[in-house]
C-alpha cells in the first residue's frame, strides 16, 4: 500500500487463495507427503466423521494419464484452429458480459479431432496464484538438468531433500496442513521461519493450499539448483545462506527471473503471454528484486496445458508428475466447485489478486477490489465417459466476487462440451 501526498489511498492487495488439496490420495509412499496419509485414512474409514472427497478425486496416482501423447509431435499451434460451431456456442455464454472475461478452451475428448474456442485470448491479466505453475515448471526443469538420465533420482531428491523455510517463507496469512502420522493429529497454521519440509512437501504446500511462502521456497531451491548444478543435492543450509549473502542482489534477481521464465520461452510461450516477475513473499525480497512484472493470458496458459498433455513440458515423466500435483483430491473451489464436475477428475489452479481504494466511497472488500479484481481459473477436466477438455478463464470484474461467475460458466461450458 502506498500513500500519495495528494490523497491517502487505503489499498488492500492480497494474493487470495482458498485451500484445495492436489495429488492422488494414495501417493504417500511414493512422495512422503504426510497429509496424503491422512487422506488415505479418511478414505479407508480409519479416521471417522470426515467427509470423503468427491468421486472424481479418488483416482490412484497410477491411473492418471496424459491425454495427448498420441499427438506428441504435433505443433502447439495446430490445436488452436477455431471450430466454428463450438466457437458460436461458447461465445453465446458470454453475451452481455464485458471484455474483462477472457477464455481459451480446448476439447480433447477425441485427440484426433479436437475442438477449440477462444475469447480475448491474448488479453493480459495479473496471474496471481496461477503463476505458481511457472515455479513448478522451473523446479522440474532444474531437476532434469541435475539428473538428465534418471527420473527416479529426481523423485528421490524431491522426497529426501529437506530444506528450511527461513525468511523466504514469510509472510503469508494462508495456513499449511501439518499432519503428525504417529499421533494422527492435524494442525493448520502459517509458515514460520523454522519450518523444515521436503521439496515434495513444499511443492505440495505451494499448490494444495497456494501458500505464498512455499512458492517462494520452491523458487529459491530452483534458483539454487541452477547456481550449484549437480552439487545441489548435498548443499547445506549454511552454504545456501552464504551464497545469498555474498551474491549481488542484481545477479540473484536476474538468475531467479531466468529460472522461471526461460522454460516458458523454450515452450514457445511469449514474454507477453505468460511471465513471472516477482517472488511471492516479502521475506524473499530481502535477497531478490522484482523484474519485468507478472502477466498471463488465456492463450499462453493454454499453450502450457496442451504441452503438458503432450508430455512436452520438460519431458513425459515430468509432465505427468506435474499433472499429478495439480490433481484435486479435496474441497473444490470457484470453477472447480461446479456440481457438473463432481464425477470428473479435475486438475486445477486458481488465483486471485485484488486492490481496494476506499477513498472512492465505493463498495469494496475481499475478492471485490475496485482498482483491480483478478480471478483466474486453469483446469483440466476428465469425465468418466472420456469427455475431456481444458479451460483457462481469466476475469477482472470490479467490485464483485467473481467466484459465482466462474461457477456458472463452468456449468454452462460443461453442457456445451458434452453436447459434442
């Protein structure tokens, strides 16, 4: 929040994220993510009086697949040929809505005959939490550089390497779930500087509850991987701290920016289509600065989803693992909360960023900014009957919580897609 000499503006800027829990429930043994053991116990009935996740969230990690492997060699652009009838039906859902509603949608139910539609697909938005997907890509990109010939070693490093939060994890009002397997107790609280989790758990906190501190920590570790290469697995906390103290802030800023953005460029996603310019916490800004700003477009993010399903984000194994981390296994929100998706598996990231200026005398509040009010949904939907599609919906509707709009559009879009 900044105060002008002419006017005092009371601004509320908040990355607004509501908890949801990705990664298949049976993934504890493979990943070591402790909260998954609790979900296993809920599913088995060992933990009573806790509501089960929706049917679409109960797939095994081995059941999750990539949908466009048969078209792995197809160019990304080849998927973005507008289907006239599909476009007309999708466009009809937005009648009466202003230009701030932007969308890209690709029906991949039949990989040999996909259908595409769009609306303001190149309009840029502050991506908010959706930007954390770029951090996820950076993590897997650096893992592949450390262990180019062994995906198993990459998974083992994610599972075994524990790192401390430090100042990078501060501050974020959103809590993380901390589950004690032996005592069968769950505590939800904010990240503190002394917290230690594995890379897998930090990545899970980044996506499952969109914790900003976890996102900054995962980004920090990707930066360290880039700096130390194959020495990273044995890197100590003291060595890490020394590196950040002795390296010029500008150099750290440049490297940190490259780590998250260059992989996107290598995928053919343009600078103005999707980029990430700042870490997610004030604690991280002690060491690194902002550069270039952050933006996202429906088209840029759809390019990511297409290549994820093709197995082309880093490599096939990395693409599938990233998709698993996006799999929602608990409470669904916004677009993903649609009753039409109850039986479907959904792979989802949502994020909001809003700002209020109360000097205008207008109604303004949480998720209802009157300066800007971004809400973004990125989702892959897989119905049991092989009706599969991907949507990127981005909005900036002032003075209104757009969650209801996203939910309404999710219901309507699902009907259109199912009509075929």
